[in-house]
């Protein structure tokens, strides 16, 4: 074996890996920096930027700032009628359940899901063949705690459930981004294309499961573009996550 050649290849590979990681770190830092600069944006500055890009609000801009609360959650235990998977539960009725409309779907779910009155329909994630509901906490949606109902020919064929138990609440000393500051940064950075219509702005909790069935949930703004994507903006750190639209394409 040519050890000198092998050594050279390893050095090049490590150098390429370090360069890739450095680029990722820089891009994350750049995104956060841009949002940090937007902390003190005035409403007039936001309106002027929207006018320049012909961007329109089809919903009210929330004036309230998020609470500084951080939540920890675990996957809730449910009864044996639900089939357990890694991070969700599933139930498939023996016979599909006929439903006429969303009201009848809600009536059915009240029989299957404890505390279903604590869930609200998420129109962004829902389609004609899938209704998605989000668990609420302190009148705010837990964006990741969902109940998804699969439909076929106006019949419920299966249900996927990610129920959360909030196990810990704590407060952060981090500065909070208002809706107008977060929106200004998204537009200025080019995430929201010119000519877009913002159909919904919603405050809730969003996060990741870093350990099995354990979630860290932070206050986040969700900006929804009419007939387009949605953007989650972490209200503490300014991290941005883009969620593609799941609407029917037919």
C-alpha cells in the first residue's frame, strides 16, 4: 500500500470536512445576525419594506411579544387501542368511518381522543385527504403535537397521533423577537418572495426531539404564505425553518 498517498487523501478529506462545517456554522451565524439587527424595527420600516416588494398582509400583525417560556415535553402515554411507533401512535378503524364534513370528523375524534376539545384544526397542514389538528397549551398551539386524520372518499381510514405531556416550564433571559421584527428579517433576507401574500401569522411552540420521546419547545412565529410555504422563526435565537406547502396540487 502507498502510505504517502493514503496519508495525502486523508488530509484532503479532513480539510474538506472542516471547510464544510465552517460554512454551515457561518450560514447559521449569518441568519441569526440578520435577525438580531431586526430587533428594533418599527412598524413604518416594515410597511415600507413590504411596499417595495409588493408584499401584502392578509391577516393582522400580532402586536404582543412571545412569552419567555421554554417547555420540555415527552410523548404522552395512551391506551392500548393505539398502536405505538417510535414517536407517534396510530389507530386504524376495523371499518372506515364515514363522515360528511369537519364537524362530523370532530364528533368521531371526541370518541377516540381524550381531551380532543384541547385541539384545533391547522389549515396550513391540512388537505382534502388529511385533516391535521394541533394540541394547545395556554391558548397557543404546540406545532409538533399533532393529530392527523387520513381520509379517503369521505371516510376516516387511519389516525396518527403525537400527544405531548408538558413536564417542565422555565423562563429564559434571551431577548424576544416581535412578529414585525421577525417578518422584516424574513423579507429583507429574501425568504419571502416579492408579490407574496402573507395569509397567517401564528405564535406557538416548536422544537426538536433530541432524545427519545423528549422535546425542547421554544416560542416560535409561524408565517404562512398564501398558496406557498410556511416559515418558523425561533423567537429567541432567530433560527429559521422553511416548511413546504402540503396543499393538493390538483
